[in-house]
C-alpha cells in the first residue's frame, strides 16, 4: 500500500485491514483522537511509543510527548504535525 492509497481509505466507514499502528494513525487522520490513542496504548513496542508521542504532541501535552519520544528512541519532533504523520505512516508502510 502506498501513502496515497492509505490516505484514500480515510473516506471509508471503517479502517483498512492494516496492523494496529496504521489503524491508530488512520483514526487520528479522521479526527478520532480517542480511538487513535486507545489503539496506540495497545502497541507495546517502540512503534507504539512513537505514535503515542505524536498523539500527545498533537494534544498539546509536550511533557508527556517527550517521555514517549524517549521510549520510542526518536528525537522530539519539530516538524509540523502533518509532516510527522506522513513520516510515521510512510515508515510503517
């Protein structure tokens, strides 16, 4: 699946058949922060921590985001939220 194909699924009524990290980012892109956060909490690895960091950054909780970036072994993001979302999705695809 390409980034454009993934983005095209955002108009569907439900997420595509993808792994949990992409499902969390699918919910986030649709403005479903709580659903995205719930999925991210179930991912117990560095990928889940990265998504968790991004979500808390988006929420405005920068202290919590910094903690999750550290757990993800990722630098604290300074690019736009849209750019970070694309970067994570592209990495996962």
